[in-house]
């Protein structure tokens, strides 16, 4: 605990110093990620479990942290996965890169087309699936609304939707409420080829061991969460709600080599694949999972220092988000809290008053905030745990706070009146499991991918499918 306290103090001092520097990291896009420093590789996206992105593309808005799935042995024989691309779509414009067919599960053909030519699938009268050609209102074929249609491209061609190509086949069926669901059924290793570039980018070759570590972590994550979205008809979302998956759009030689070099390799705990959570940058120390989300104590998701034992600076100091600063005028801060804090359980009545103070009142064992109290003339507003990030949004955007590894304070005028609220912090993401920027720092220090994984995921062993 003394080490944690010293580390938190160091974080706060460094964060304040970084926030007062003349040059600040460039502000990233609205999803909360940060652009890389000039001359550096793109920042890894990282898993943002439990985050509600500005655009609602997956799951129930504001659904909170992910619940652990039931333990299953399905992973032992899994060779493919079903990835949800869209639910509730009023229509889908689909194609194949080679000659392709739409068939029913019994292989009877519904429609066919040449490579690159699209067909439109929509819900019609009585819920039937209607297939039309672009520009033509008359259906060329119909299928029962209870059918699942399969899009099969010949000669290992790709399946196409929304301007992207995907390996494997498509499954199209009626969504539970309305519209259509589109699922990509794809081989496990092919799926990972579309995940790695989206999650860790394409770093320099000095970081290749980190890309291999990402491959093993992503494979373990996938297998541990098989069936997680079964109620929707697939295994995982293709978004930040699970792992970002973009089909073939960003596949590249580096990530393909990493998948091949680690083919079938995964991490086990108690005889099952681990829920290998990871995030972009931990800020110098990762988090215990139960300190961030209401999960049970998990032996391999423990807080670890992200640095060499002889070095004060974390491996993830490569990240533009290693230290950062945000500030709001008092009126803007209170307006933001009134909008975003009540849905996270804060007392709305206290927010009707004028700001008096804002401070961290307790921290978890890994240094992240457990409780932030905002005092007003009407009472106290309490923000708790990782949901602080949803209550406090970055100035001028809907983007959630980069992490909960923070200090918050109020700058005051000479008479003590609040002028600004300042948050200084470290890292980007929930901070559980592997730190992607830290993994790249370790790779540059000559550390192998297996040692990287052992560092972040304690009490695990390697295995092969």
C-alpha cells in the first residue's frame, strides 16, 4: 500500500506539471482516443468495455460494464466465430467480391449475382425478407421472415457490406424487435486479422512483440466470451463494446504475421481461456478489475506497476495520454454535470446549486478514484468509480474522461470564488489487464511477447488450441 500511495503522489505531481507545460497533447477525436505524438505510430484503440460511445452502435445505450459470461467449454472446439455487424437495420445492401448466392440453411437458392453487384435485403409485408436489385422497387425473390439467409461468395471471395469486405460468410435474419441483423461468420484466425490493426494499430517493427502479445490477448478474449451476445444471435460485437473488428479494411502484413506466429495460442486460468481485458494506456499502473467494475476478484486481472523496477517512468509513457489535463469554466462544468451525472446515479438536486468545491475523497488500491465529491450550495453530489468518466465529459465534446486515474481541484480567485475546475490524470481507458502502450514500451526494451503477457496477466499459463 505504501508503494501505491507513493505512486499516486508521483502521478499527481507529474500530471500537474504536465498540465502546466506550454505545449499540450493534441486533443483526440470524440471517442476519447488521442492522436499519437508527431512521428509516432497511431495510438492503439484499446478495449473500451462498458463505455457508451457518442454514436450508439452496439448494445443498450448506457449499459454499464460487461457482465462476465457463464463458463463454457465451447472454446475447445471453436474454429469460427459469429460477429454482429448490425441489428435492427431497415435494409441491408450486400454483395460478394466474386459470384455469390443467397441461400437458405437447407442450401436452396434465394438469389444470386455477379461479383461486385449488390442486392438489397429488407423486411417486407408480414415480416418476409424481400430481395431487390438497386434502383428496382419490385422484389426478385422473397424468403420467410423466420429464415436465416446465408451470403456465400464463390472461390473464397469476400462478403461485402457498408463499403467493406469481410472474410467468411454473412448470416441475415430478422432482429428480435424489428429490422434485420447482419452477422459475419468467420474463422477465428481470420477474425483476428481484422481485429489487431483496429486495436493496436501498425506500430514500428521494434514493437512487434507487443503485436504478438495483442494477438494472444485478443484470441483469449474471443474464446472466453463466446456466446456473450447469444440473445442477439451472435458471439461478439464488432465495436468497442467487445473488440473492434473492421473486416479486411486494415489488414496488413505485420498483424497477419503476428496472428500466424501465435496461431492457436491462448492464455488459460483454471483450465479456461482468460477474459483478457486490455486498454490503451494505464498511466503507470494497471487496475484490479473489482476496483473498477462490480466483478468478482479475478486472479489474473490484478494491479501491476507498468515500469521496470529500477525506473520511475512507466512503459506507457510513450503515449500522448500518459499525462494529461482538462479544465472547465465553473458554469460549463456544472452544466455538464447536470446533463451527465444524474444518469450515473448522482443526486440531481445537489447540482441545482452553485459550485463550492470538487475533490477526490477516496481511491482504490490501484490509485484510481473510488469517489469524487462535488459540493454545491444545495448539497453534495457523489460520483463513484469508473462511472466518474461518464459523468465528467471532456470540454466541448461528448467524449468521456480518458481515465479514472485522476486528481480534481478548483482554481479560485483572490476572494476564494471558484473560477475553473481542473482535472489532471494519467492513461486512457479502464486500465484493467494489458496496457497496449506499455506492451509496446516493453517490446522496445527487448522483452518477449510471452513475458509481456505474464507481466499483465498473473497466474495464467500458455496453451494451444
